[in-house]
């Protein structure tokens, strides 16, 4: 497994706007439509990455919990489907249903959205406050496939709790580690 870290977009960055195909509903959805009342998590994931497969149960659980508290969740796949057909939109629909994703799973065909977020790996997590300013980016927690560390979601959860409580999010943040985004050849 390749281990690619997050690029760690600068805190305070405004969330770049986008409109993408939601592979669950079949409709085009925008950030404005999907953002949460109190904050928004945007995560870059894909179907085949072992790091994403490892965290899928926890991101589904956390999303169900925090959506009730006013945090919106958006998953985006930006992988090149010509060379990685297992990440195609029809299979994204299947994965979302299998995993019980309680959030939209958007397809970034042009890869422009991933580039605008400076996303590097899957999974890559971004938390924006109610004003869509970046307050957290990086890992879900310290668990990785086969490292034996329990999957808790504590890093992202702590950041969401701070947003919900109106306190400052800890600026000491660890990059996520995962498979590199599969970029199209130019």
C-alpha cells in the first residue's frame, strides 16, 4: 500500500464551492445545498483504497451521530476511473448502499474539486465551521490497516466537538495517511 500524507491546506481557508454528481441520488448537488448548519466535513474517499475501507464503518457511525448535531458530511471521489474502474460512479452507488452512507457520495470527474482543496490522499478529511472556514484537516485518528490501533475517530470528533462547543480547534493536527488520489494523465 502506498502511504501518501495530506497536504494540510492552510487553516482559515474558505471552502471552495462546487457542484458535483451525487452518485446516491443521481442529482447534482452543491456545497451550498449540502453544508451543515454548524459545520461541514468534506472527505475525499474512494471505493478501492484499503485505508478508506478500514475507516468506512467509523465514518458512517460518526456521520450519523454528528449530523443530528448540525454537522454536514460530504464524501467525494476524484479518482481517475479510466485506470481505476472500480471507482466508477455506478460502483460508488453500490458502495454507498453497502456501507449505509448517511451522506452524499459525489463524483469529481474533472478532478478540479480535489485540486481546489489540495487533496492528496484517500481518506483526506476537512472540517469547516459554519462560515465555511477551514478549522481542521488531516486524519480521522491514528488507526491504519494492520497497525492494531483501535478505530475511534477521535481526531476528527474532537475538532467537531470544539466547533459545536464554540471553542478553538487544536491547531496541532496530524495529516491523514492513505492511498494517493489517482490523477489523470495530462
